[in-house]
C-alpha cells in the first residue's frame, strides 16, 4: 500500500476517478429524481460518432479536441430526444433508445473505417470506447478538475432553480422561472460530466457513474442537499476502491473495478439503509 501511495501514476488515476465521482454524483441526483436516468446513457453513446469525426478531421490525439467533437454530438443527441417526442407519437423511453442505438451504431461504423485506413494514433479511440484510466496524464486531471469545479459551482449557484424545476416545474414556471432553460442547463452540465469521464470508464460504463451513486444516496435520505453530498461521497469511495483494487490486481482495468465498487455500494444501500433497506425493514418487522 505504501508503494501505491508514492506511485505517481496511481495518484494521478486516483485523483481522476475521484473528480469524476464528484461531478457525476452531484448531477446524477437530478437525473434520477427527474426520471432521466437513461439520458446519461443515451448522451454518452451519442458522443462516440462525434469523437470519431473529430479524429477523422484533425488526426489529433488531443483529448480536448476529441471530447469537443463528442460534446457536439452529445448536444445533437440530447436535442433530438425532445424533438422526436414532440413531433411524433414515439414516447420518451423509445426516443432515448433510438438515439442511443443510432448514434452508437454510427460511431462504431466510423471507428471501423478509421481502423481500416490505418491512421496514426487511432489506438486512442479505444480509450474513449472502453475507458483506460491508467493512461490519464496530469494535464487530463487538470482538465477534469476544471470542468468538475465549473459543474459544482453552477449547481450551487442555481440550486434553488434546479430544486424547483425538479420537484415542482409547474410552480417554477408560474413563479417566473424559465423551466426549459433550466432543463437545458442541466443537460449541458450532464454532457460536460460525461465528456470528462469517457477517458476513465468509457462510453459503455459511463451511465453507471451517473445513476449508481444517486440511486445509493436516495436510499439513505429524503433531503436533496444531503442526497447530493452522499452521492458525490459514494462516487469518490467507489473511485478510490476501484483504483486500489485495479492497482493491486493488475489484470483488472480501473473502469470496470470502479463500476463493481459502485454496484457493491448500491446493493448495500438497498439492503441496509435505515427505513428503506430491505433487511432493515425485515429486522424492524
């Protein structure tokens, strides 16, 4: 353990996954309470073709360039979902599934084309698909920390608006708040959180970083403020645990290890949380 603490790569990865746990945990609370848990999954998969297009156009391995392309594609996917539900008879869950499947399929097709062209630096794309936290650099951690700080500050500044739009959007609208703008702000923050997490856990597992900490925190409290703090705490705990397990067992990648740790936290919360846990209620009965 002492060797891990003094290992620069381990500290870099540990900081990266901890920062991701905070940003995704805080935003996951609002996504869960607004019944938009699958929105993070759809956006993360929608980013893949944007990353591939940015690489095709620039041949750059700069994460900021690739994630910028992914953020654009994620915005398009997020805008398509309400457009489909408003102008067709398709319901929201079906629209989420359509956007997820279509964008992810296009992204995989573009990645196959890139592999056949044998373009230099193309191996970096696999990092965004499956995640590879061990390749995080100090500059990547600084980038993640900057975006995470922006996310937390914006949530803190617009806490009252987000709270009203989450629990009583009709009252928020009659009180003069622009509920649609608040929803767009929340989606924009969610896109930023997903973008900074793709390098760590990848497109496939990113949705669990949004949903799982919030689901666990919901079992322990009914206060939104406490729930947000708990969700961020659970995200950090899972990140630290997954990072340690991945370092001690070299064959386990960090991303899946973090998700497994999150799953353990969720299962424990479902079973043992006071007043809501299954075992708690059995014992009390």
